C-alpha cells in the first residue's frame, strides 16, 4: 500500500453549504467536518440528512454552493474538470450495488482501473495485481472468469471492494455497503471492511451507513449528521454517553435492530 | 358576449401563449444541450488516452450487426418501390425509366432515410438503454470516481462509430435495394437488362450517391447524439431507462425525417452554387 499523504486530516469540510434551488432550501447548512488520516470513520444519520450529498462533495461530483472541500490537502474548487478527474484516482469506492461493469468478468472488472491508470504495467503485472486484490478480499479464483450476474451478492461486494482497492487509494469510501442485505451477508461485509482497513494501514476509510450497530462495532470515529450539519462526532462511547435527544433516539432504535 | 366570457377567453389565450413559450424555450435549450453534449464528447476523442478500441467495438455493433437487417429491408424496399413505379410508368409508356427513377430515389432519399430510421431504432435504442442502465446501476458513477472521463469513454466512441458506419450501411442499402429493383424489372416484369443498366448509368451520377452517403453520416451523428444524451441523463430506475430509450428513438426518428427535408434543400443550394449537375 502506497500512502503518500502525510497530513493530519485526509478530508476537511469547512462551512459546507449546498442548495439545489438557488439558495431557497439548503441540504447542507454549513457543515464542518475533519476526518483523520488513517481512520475508519462512519457517517450515520436518518434518511434525508445530507449524507449522500456530503459524500458526493467529497468525491468532487457536486460543487458546493459555498464553503470549502479539502481532500488530502487539496482544495477541490481549485481543480478544473480534467485535474479533478485525475485526482479521483485517490479514491476507491464500494457502491451500494457494487456497480460492477456487467459486460466484464470479475477479473476484468478489477483489471480495468489498472489498465486505465497504470498504462506502463504489462498485462501479466496487471493480472497479478488483480489476483492479489481478489485474494485479499477472499474471493476464490474459480469465480474470476465469471460475469457479475453469475455470482452472488456477497461475491459482487467482494469484487467491488477489490476493484476499489486496485489503485491503492488514499481514501476508501463505502456507500451504504450493507443496505438491503440479509444479516449474515451484512456481517460478512462489515468484517470485510474491518479486515481491509487493518490490511491497508494509512488508508482513510469512510463508511456511509444506516447500520448503527455496524458503525459502533467497526468504526473508530463516528459522525452523525442531522439537517445538513454535524450533530455529533466522536467514538462509540461518546454516542452512548450523549445527552442529545436525537442521538439517544437513534442509538436506542439502531441498537434494537 | 359577456364580460366573464371575455375574461376567461383572455386567460385561456394567456395560458396557451405561456405554455407554447415554455415549450419553445425547453425545445431550444434541449437542442442547445444536446449540441454541446455532442461537441464536448467529440472534442475528447482527440485527447489521450485514445479510445480506438472502443470505436471499433461500437462499429462492430452499429455497423456489422446491422448489416443483415439492412440487407433484408433494402431488398424488399427495392422490390416494392420498383413495382409501384413500374405500375405508374406503364400508364405513360415509360417503363424503361423505372431503373433510373428508383436508383435516384434510393441513393438520394430512401437509402439514407430508411437506413437512419432502422439503425436509430436498433443501435440508437440499444445505446440509450445501455447507457441508461449504466447510469441507474451506478456504473457511470463508478467510472467517474475511478477518474475516467465518462464522455470520452462511453459517448465519443459511440458517436464516431455511428458517423463512420452510417454511410457504409447506406451504401449497402443502396446496393441491395437496386438488386431488388433489378430482380423485379428483369425477372418479374421482363424488362430488357441492357436498357435497364444503360438508363441507370446515363442518369445516376457519383454525386447522387455521395449525397446519400453524406446524409447518412449526418443522420448517424444525429441519432447517436440524441440517444447517448438521453441515456447519459437517465434518472428514475428501470422506468427511467424505458423512457430514455423510448424518447431517444422517437426524437431520433422524427428528427431524421424533418432534417432530411432541410438537408435536401441545403444540398440543392450547394449544387446550384458550385455548379454540380448543370
């Protein structure tokens, strides 16, 4: 794993505001957040609190109405479209649906980012790296030549994670990785995230999730959003001790499920 | 005529005016958006990394896989059109002109237009559906966050492949339609083969064929931009993919027929100005 960024915080959001209707209604209302380098951070919150919008700002897919998005010390607003496209090589993203390319095999899916961004590598080297990543996420080689539609949901998640890891990203993002999965698969994905984080020391992992139990179990830093702002950030203990009514309700309901 | 009726009529007229104005503004902005979308995408084709492999892959899909359907429909178009022309010309004792009349009609009009309509329905619909599915399944987001320019990777190769393939398919349509015409004229209604070919070679010039091929390229550009635009901007899950495909194909087909008329006039003016065909 090659981590070149040595700053204290990988992600810094300052007074981030976002409106989709020319300032009539704000989804993000002056959000401030600093995510430490090398941490596994969980972003939690009720639906409609701005988690996905915040995530898209981190990925540079949305431009803020006002405020600043600084990733690995780089202010994203200073980058033009081409530079931003190149900068996104610093991210690895596991999508909710895994988002595998359905016309490519499992192996081709993992090779794809390497072929695009590591053009100096020979074909054999690309395949070797892809093999290593697929082994890292525990996918058996007998599935490598299958299409995504021919493997299970859990295997698709593993493939998606291997693809996210292919370029050794500085920041690894999990977008609702367990939403819609059964409890056994959910636990498998949670463990996979935890193991991947341990294996990739120095990589900053950010997990956006509704699953509070998983967030408390695997994350070392938790951020709760409400109404476009950070309501509380800290460790699991900080959340259990919190007097904030909304946090209490969220914790009570989340731990019951 | 009561005052109430006058007020209501005035309100209705107002509503009608504003609704038409909004529709016009929407239409103009949509055309502008699509033009910029196509321009932005094609501009990226010259930027590294080059996507020649993708262009070839889409040429295989748009061109090679459309050849069968084009060959089949063109033969029957040639047969049907020739027979209708034959029936008409028989009334005025001009059956020897069936070949050149059909040849001119096919090479200049029916060839590019029907090829455009068939390929827009087959390949354009597939383009919109494929891109729409990629959009709703987060595959395009995955490309974005992988640092891959989606317009360069997904859109530009499809547009350029359509522009290259459409004249080739139009040429195939022209040839196969004339095979149908020849079969009907010589083997069904019994015209003289030598006269058939002689009249065609006297009438049809290379620029007539080029006119059709040029139109084909323009139709290829049009349907590929429209369908990729609709697919690229799909929202709303499976229903959205269906709507994007439907709208992409319908807009492409209607545009091909409308633009064909204007293109024909522009080409006529070009012929007049440059002295071609005098």
